[in-house]
């Protein structure tokens, strides 16, 4: 099972952000996911491409000059830097730019080949003038604004199935007529203040595969009533039962089914789909790596012609 030669994914894990000992962010997952994808023969190594750095002018489609400048030069207030959750460094700047650049490249590639993904990102907690929850710049918001500006897209669908509600996406994208944001997430999870998405589906703690997938089928059925130019899919794997920051109880099979159903929805309707990796905080990290791998197994099983 190998992806067709034309399907490309993007990585930026050469920007290995140095973190203090014991930091809870699983930085190593990015390299491990990339390695696992090639070792499992799901994606050819030559099809995993280095994410380009996003241009400042693209990032400024969403973010304020003041905020960009502070991230560029490391002059953010200590309090605001702590909210992001990473210490500032040159590497943090480049990693954040590459994370957006990788998603923009995945969007371009999806428009040509039907599907593509970025092996990082899904930074849905980032706002125009601030970041939080390990999110510096908002990749999905930059991509959506660029598609509206450059391609005049009028029907952009954001499907966000990370266990955390995309408060940044909701704040930036929901007011835009051209974008429809759907978020299914843990009701009692971070962020505790959740600005409204176009459609929020909050789930109770310990939600099972069965209830989760029933909700998803209902969502997809409703979404099938409209036509879409592209789907931007935040495929965070933190709804997994083993996740230490999630509060839901999905199994690996349930998560695979989730991704398969979203991808099948896109493929059957010829809607290009670009994937962002999203969250995943299992201990040990192996569960997270396996779950991200399964997302791309679903891609391979549907798009491998
Ligand atoms: Zn998350």
C-alpha cells in the first residue's frame, strides 16, 4: 500500500525546537511520524518534501504587524510568550513559518492532486495578535484568506476534529462568509472560552467510538447539502482514549474510521482536501504516532489508484 507518485506531503521537523527538560509538548512526534510513514511504506521518502517558510506577506493576511514583529525579534511580553507555551528562539520563528508554509504547500498540492497534508500544524489556537496552546501563527486561517484573495474561493470548509475547540479559527474565520468552520471537540476541555464556530459540536467526557462516529456521519450528511471548493481538515489525534490532554475515549479503530469517513466524503465529491496534523499527547508517544500514521493509511487506502 503506497501512495501514488503524485501525492506529496510536507514536513518541517528539521526545525527541532529546543525545549526545557520535562516540557509536555511532544516535539519528537514529528520526526517519528515521518519515519513511521516511510518505514510502513505508506509514503515514499521522496514524496515527503521540506516545507517552505511562509512569506511574511502571507502571514500578515491574518496576523498584525505588531505581533509578527514581536515573534520575529523575540520581543513578546513574557506573559504572552508563556501563553504560547514555547520559549522564544530563532528556531521557534522558523518552525512557525515552516508550519504555515507547509500547509500552504499542501493546499496547493491538494488543488492539483486531490489530497495532500502537512506533517505539522493545525495551529487553531492562534489569534491575529496573540498565540496560545502551542500555536504561534494560524496556518488554516492564512490558507483560507489566501485562497479567498488569490483564487476567489467562496466555499471553504474547515473540518476541525482535534479534541480541543479551534478558538482562533472560530474568531478569525467564522465571521468570513466564504468560510464555514465545523468543530467537534470535548465540551469540558481547553479552551475554556470557546468563541462560536459556524457549527460547534461539543461532546461529553469519555465519548465512545460509536457516539462519535454517529455525530460525524450526521455532520457529513448535512455538509453534503452544499458544494465546497476545498476542505481544510484538522486531523488532531487527541480524541484518542490514551491521550493525556483529551477527555474522549476513541480507539485507534474509531479514529481511523473518523479519518476514512472525512476523506471518503471529499474523494467521492472530488473536493480537494488538505490535512493538518493537529494535536496528540499520548504517553507513551507511540499511541500518538500510530494514530497519525493511521490517518495516512486512510489517505493511502482511498487515494491509491
Ligand atoms: Zn488538541
